C-alpha cells in the first residue's frame, strides 16, 4: 500500500513549515477526540496517533532528531491522510469513513514500528532525566 504522490508531496511541504505542521498535529488531536469509543482497539489507536504526534513535536522542537526522513515523511503522510475529510472513503460515511483512515494508520504504525520503539525508549529516558 502506498500513499499517492500528492499526499507525499503535501506531507513534504508541511514538514518544511513548522506552523503548518503544528496545525496538522492539532487537527489530528481534534479528530482523535471525535472518535468516541470505549473499545480497547480504539483506545490503542488513539494512543498510537498520540505517540506519532509526540514524535513529530519532539522532532520540530529539536529535542529528538533520530527519526529518519523517510519515516518522518511516512508518519506525516499518514496524519495528512487521517485528518483529510476527503479520501478514499469520505469521513461523513458512518464507520466506513474511518475504516480507510484506520487501515492507513495501522500500515504506518507497522512500517515505522522500530522508530516508534526507539522514540518511546528515548522519551522514557529523557523524561526521567529532566525530573
């Protein structure tokens, strides 16, 4: 599964503009909040997207630079796809509208799993060091 060139180009452009990147992350947080569900799988999805957001925030703040460009582009592309209301299955279609978003995000999580694990390890060490 691959993102369209348009999505990748948009993500690359957003990565060059910290303000647009911050707005993208804010949009993903808002969309996660709208996904009201007590199901464990939905909680896991929310936690994973939140981790991706923290990774990007740490990257743009300069605190964490160990994310390979390819992974950063893939994560940003996934978030762009996730927040876009017009994608393969439009979000206004109940349940099915989020199914494609969830599929893309799960693919991104799988593709950058090692980078996520390294970030979480760094984050736990970093958090301990500033206390």
